């Protein structure tokens, strides 16, 4: 049985942040893990946010928190950090940097804390679900609490993917 205590949940607990933990059956062969999580926990996908790791100008690692059905605008992310481009960090490097497995990367409690950007879409929600630091485990948290826990920047960095309508 999977434990609810991870580096991510410990990080939030140590800071007195209110959250609840929700488990779901993680499918390692699945795609669109954020959408998989939304379906498994029975939540509208617009409340479920995925964690992505990028590198701006091949130098600066950044953690992005975006809607599960969102498509990241990498040029906007780069511009936030005064860069020209941003690219996804390869899985093995993201795991080494954060201390979490891909599919379970959390912005909370990373081995090497990097700047975090939360998509502005979160600000219209009372709560969002964000990975808790293990595959198949998310936390339900107020967007402002998530932002202040990691001193994140709130910015419009994504748009809905084609064929997706937000509720």
C-alpha cells in the first residue's frame, strides 16, 4: 500500500499548509497523466494541474504547474526569466534534480528547489490538485497556499489543448 507521506507532503506539513491527500491508480503505460489522475479521483480536469520541469536557455531549471489539459507556452516561460527559449528537461535529469520519479514530481519538497511558476488559471479556483511527490498521489490545496509554500510566480503560461473546453 502506498504511503501518504512523501517529501512533498512533509514539506507542506512542516510549513503548516492545509491540504488533503488523494490517491489514484497510476498507470505507468498511460499518457496524459494529469488527465488520468482527474478521471481516477473523479474531479473536473480543470482543477487538476500537472508538474513539468523545463530549462530556460539551457541553464536555469524551472518547475511549471499547469492545468492537466493545458499546453505550455515555452516562449512565455522563457520570457518570465529573461530568456529566449525553454525546453523540457529529460526524465532522468528531472528525477535527479527533484528527487521524485517522473509521473510523481511535485513542486513541494524538491531535492533542489527551483523556481516555480503556477499557471494563472489556478487563481480562479478555490482549490487545485497537484502532485504530492509519488506516482498516484496528489494533494488538494488552495492555489494561494501552493503559491506561497514555494514562493511561486503566478503567470499565464498555458492554453487549453485543442479539443478541450474548461469548465
